[in-house]
C-alpha cells in the first residue's frame, strides 16, 4: 500500500492535493508497519519471559527435590531399569 501511495503521489504531484494524499497514505502505511513490528517484538519478549520463568521454576523444583534428582540419576545410570535388547542379549 505504501508503494501504491508513493506512486499515486508522484503521478498526481502536479496537483498539491494529490501529492499530499498519496504521500500521506504512504507515510501512514509505513507508520502502521512500524507499529505492528513493535507490537510483535513486545509479544516475542513477553513470550520469552514466560518461557524463562517456567524453565526457572522447573529447574528450581528439580534442583531442590532429592526425589527428583534421585529419579534422574537412576534413569541416567540405568539403575533399576531392565533393558531388553533385540536378540535376547542383556
């Protein structure tokens, strides 16, 4: 729309009103694009903050709970888990 506004403003530049309307439209559309980008970046920032808070809370719960740490240690070392491998070999 901004390009159409610039083209219309240039084509009708001989009449002052046509140029003002064309370039005004282009300026308004440019403002709208900048406004929408600002809104999008703020939304991305809020989403990132929410993810970081959730990540921190999960880390705090797992990091301070002995049961959680023990459960992860058992999984990582294979303790208490039976592994059935293909071919019947353990």
